[in-house]
C-alpha cells in the first residue's frame, strides 16, 4: 500500500518564479561541521511486542503524547472521522475525536502536523495556512499565519512557532509569533540552482521538523536527501549528519505539467519522522527507492546523540512504520499500516 501525501499534490498549482542567487554543485554547501554516516550500518532488529487497532481511525499519520493521552492525526478526510483521535493509554481504548474537517473556525482541511508543547496541543492546516492551538478548549483558538505558500511542519516553544515547507524565502525555517506574524527566517537551503525557482528548492528538501526545548535545539531532516541538520538556538551553530546511502538529491529539469523538475528513477526517500527523548533523537528512515510501494514508510530507526550528532544505535523494524514517538513512560511507539493499521509498541531501545 502506498500512502501519498496530499499536502504536496497542490504545490505546483501555486508555484511562481523567483530568481535564485547562485548555483552550487555541492549539496552540502553552507555547512562546515558534517558527520558522514557509513553506508553499511549494522542494524539490530526490533520486533513489535504489542499492537492496537481502532475502528474509529481510518488512516493514522502522526502522533503526540500528553500524559496518558495519545493523539493521532487522521489522513482520511471523511465526515465520519475526526482530524485528531485521542487514545487513553491506561487501557488503550479510543476516548474521543477532536475538531472537524472543514475550512471554518477551529476546523482543518487536513491535520498535516501535530505538536505537543507541555500540555498544549496544536495542529497545522497547510491549506488554510493556520495553526489551531489548545484544541481542548471551547471557542476559536487558531492563529492565521501571515506568510507561507504551503507550510507543512511545525513545532513551538513558549513564545514562537517554527515552520517549514514550501515558501518564498531562501532559508528553510520560518519563525512566527503566536499571533501569526512572521518575524524571522533561518537555516539556509543547502544549495541553490539557477534553473529552479525558490519554491521547488523547498520541495526538493521536504523537511521533517523536531525541537528540543530542554537542549535549545531545532532539528531538520530531509525526506529526499539523506541528511539531518541540528541547529543550536543560542549559538546559531549547525551540525549536519549526512548519509547513509547517498546524501544528494537526484533530479532532472523538466517542463512537464508546469513542473520545473522531476526526480530521477534512482531517487530514494530518506527521513520519514522524528522524535526526541531526553538527549536522544529517534529518526525513522526509509532508504527505499521512491518507486517502491513502501518508500513513504520507515524500515529503520537511527538514534543520535543531540549533543554531538553521533549515531549511537541503529535498528531495523520487522514492520515498516509511518510515524515514531519515543516516550519515557511507554517506550517506543510506531504507527504501522501493514500488515494491519494501528499503533505498535516495540522493544524499547
């Protein structure tokens, strides 16, 4: 089964041309501190020890945990389903749904990104360019973002939202106030190609996003390039982890259907999802050719030390996963779509 990411399907409709400043052949340009991972990483196998499935959930996508409540986003836009599902992990029963699908107040067209900051849960709707926050409360609790074309991932601290996706800046991360005003952008694109507008550059990288407010670090991991960038808010220092497989993006120029580029046949998917537990980054990794049926799933977990960027553990999953969450209390949780759709608890690494 292949899960297609609908938030990217309309990107090319809204692309417009903006001139690039320079052309770089090296896809790791701008970044000095680079750790290169070996291609033949030795993997230990992780097996699911328990799984749960729920009739109320159609196609789960991303998850967050607040105390004993597990929140999962829904990819199937069906009026009978909720954009956010709530599971009580004390008894592993479905508790309720949150929000509705739509374009009205406190509604979302799609729950693309979900993030828990303490006890506050927020969800990003890229089609309405807004964040619905404090989803438990009554009334209108949403922030309309003043900039952005197709923003797809978000995290937050107590003062700001940080987003990435398709936009018109040469930096990959946009910083917004909680009122929705763009105040800064940072973390430059690793390379600029004069043959492409700015917007497709962001599609080439398509980043996953994570934040450690305890360590004051922001993490970007690319789906189309085998690379992770760890940004320190205090020092503005960037550490890059490149590999395994191939860190470069493989594409050709094209004018088909208005697209300025197409991925080559040997282009692979790489990082699928991120989760942080303490000082460790758990990165769900694919490594499969984009033409493969399961390229949008992660078959491997890479565990990094956020203090120095070193790979300390590597695991192969017996079932590919769509999302990962590392919990101190529950262990390592995964969203699996086959052989059955549900939540899996794996051997805690």
